[in-house]
C-alpha cells in the first residue's frame, strides 16, 4: 500500500489535487443525471438528493484514501482506506430504508431506494478513480429504466395475458359502450373497471381504470385508443414507484 509521508496529495501536488476535483465533479455530474431522470418521471429523490448522495460518497472515499496522510507513520500508524469506504455501503442502507413504504398491500419506493444506493456506488467509483466504471454504470441505469421497463411490461403481458390501462373519454359519445363491445368481440375479459374520483371542474371527461386479459391482449391499447370519444389512454406499469 502506498503511504504518503509528507502533506496530503491535495496540497502536495497540483496534478493530484486537480484529479481529485475531477473525480468529485464526475460523481456530481453522473448522479445528477440519474436524479434528473427520476425528477422528469415525477419520482421521489430527484436531482438534489441523488447528486448530494453521489458527491458525498465520492468525498468520503477521497477522505478515506488521502485524509490521513499527515498522521501515517511507517510501521506504527497504518490506514486501511477500505474501512471508511465500507461504511458508505452500510450507511446508505438507512437512507434507502426510509424511502420504502407499504401501502394497501403494495410495496412502494424500492426503485427509488435502489437508485440512492446506485448513486452512492457511482460516487464511490468516481472517488476511487474508476471513472470508466462510474460512467458505465450510469449508462446502464438508463438502459434499465428506459429500455428494460417496456420490455418487461410486454413480456409480462404476453405471459400472463393481462394489461392495465387508464383511459379517459368524453362523456356522451357512447365510448364505454363501444369499449365493452370491443372486449366482447375480441374475447377480452374485463377483470377490473373503476372510475376516477370526480374533479372540481365538470369538463365532461371521465377517467377509468381497466384490467383486461385474453388472447391478443397487446393489441388492446391501440384498438381502444381509436374508439370515438376516447381522449387519452395510458398503459400502466406493473410496479408503481
């Protein structure tokens, strides 16, 4: 293990100090991107939370690596940088656990807690100088949240034959009657039908939640969206985070 016997590297060499600043900025930038994605999608733990977690994790790891150089003595005082870094992993669990709640038998906040943990890991990678790994994991985050979610939803729908839709239609056009006719024509089973709570303004718009099952169910969103009077249709994710 390399031991610094003089001043800490931040003050002992401009090049080393510049690298540490770069590592902090990389941790900040990458985790801010993840926070921005969460904020755009209306999820909790947005830009501020994620960037603070990632930058702080990078700072703690840099302190663990270089913050004790002035007290090191060969053969007498030895520092293991991994000990402080390991506490980030266990400590971030308390923050993530506070984000997970159970409501109506469903667990919420797991993805948010995982994103917090992920940002801490990215910050640690950047702080330890593993910038390529930090960038790679950030890229994989967007592959997971953008690419895998639609794929998982389609596979779940294909395997289970079930799709959940939130549909808004204009009252008075017979849209619901047409929807029920289409379900009967395509042999789709209506497992759930519930309407949204009425809003404060009477706009004539009615929102309903549909759960359909049956063969060729993946075609249901496109077919129902074409019904006269339907103004909006959204396929719901399997995991509401």
